[in-house]
């Protein structure tokens, strides 16, 4: 496998916060380096069901994860397993839910916090965190620049074809402060500033890059339902592919087959949504 792609998931960012507050991403849209679309999550617009849907291309009613309480090894084909089947190398820097969904469950703090398994049929190189003790007073989230640097190191050391990064910082901030406030303005601007230096590095290393969120959040910091603030986020694409018109809405189930198409990996029969980058 020659093609390479990174998926960056910034948890819990509504469309309007991406478009208002991420000046670097928006600057690349203005310059033509990136394109942006509305990205609509599955229902329920909760984290764990969205994680599972992004990588299986299946609705929660099909893959079976209906909430953050319901995390286990998924049974359906997913992006990681399809890339591995095509001979590619995979990596993930993310919350432990991703390890449980796509590698093994339950998560073992010692065994699974960090692993390098070249023969794995799913994630070869994993770097995970649990956020144990998370609450409104204590977020328990790593620094995002550390996560971006860790993904970059995995790319350099192991030649990832597909790498996925997930950070909960903005979702946690939104639950704590809600979204129309000074704290969230600063948090989004800080995330944008931390991410920006890495995108040119990844592009120079030959990666196509997608930056998006799993879901949005409304004015009270809630998500899970159909309200556009909860369900709609933005999707930025850096790469040579052609995409739909700027007013198109990307369905979350389109991500898995589209990523596999860009990598040249087989799209599982269960992934029936339309590829949006060609």
C-alpha cells in the first residue's frame, strides 16, 4: 500500500465553532489548501456510537453501540481491519474506547496503554489514554500538542498508512463551560494553534489529512439528539481528491468507505454509503 491518510477527530466541536474560531483551518480554506463541508453525525450523536460509526460505516442500530456505557469489541469490518487486510500499517492515538472497539476489550491499563503489534489484524501501533477520574471539575485530558506529536512520531517510526487521532479536550470544555463563552473561544483558538504546525509536516510526509469532529454540542453543552448544534460539525480535507460542492452535507457513514477508497484498501460489503472524495 502506497497511499497515506490521517484522520484527526476533535471531539465535540459544533460547526459554528469550527467556522468562527479555527483561524488556521479557515485560512487554508481561503487559500485553497483545504476544502470544508458540513459533516452530520449519526444518531444518537454521542461519542462512543459516533466513534464506532465513523470506522464501521454502520449506524448505531446496526453496529450495536447505543451510548458511552456500551463499549466492547465490535464485530463488523472497520477501517483499521480493511487497511490491514490490504497490507497497510495502522496506528491510533486516542481515548481507550478506540482500543476496546477495534483491538480488544476490556481495556487493561498496563497491557493496552501502549502497544506495537506488527501482526495485529486491526491497530498495529496504539497509544491510548483513559481519562480516569474525568468530571466537570477535573477534565483529565492530555495536552493536545503531546497527542499531535505522538501521532507524528508513529508516522515517522512505523510508516503508518492510516493513522487516527482523537482528543476529548474541546468536548470536555464544552460540557464544563458550554459554548457561547470566553473559555470556549480561547480553547478552540488554542487547539487551532496547536494543530496548525503539524498539518504542513504531515502533508510534506505524503499524508492526506481530514480534520473533523465526532459530533457537535449545543448551547448548554449537550449532545446526543438531532438538534443541528448537536449533530452537525465541520469536515476539512487536505489533499488532491475532488469532493462535492461546498454546500453538500457529508453523512458520517460516508467516512469509512471514503477513507478506504483514498488508501486503495477494499471497502467492506457492509459499508454501503457513497464515497465523497474521488
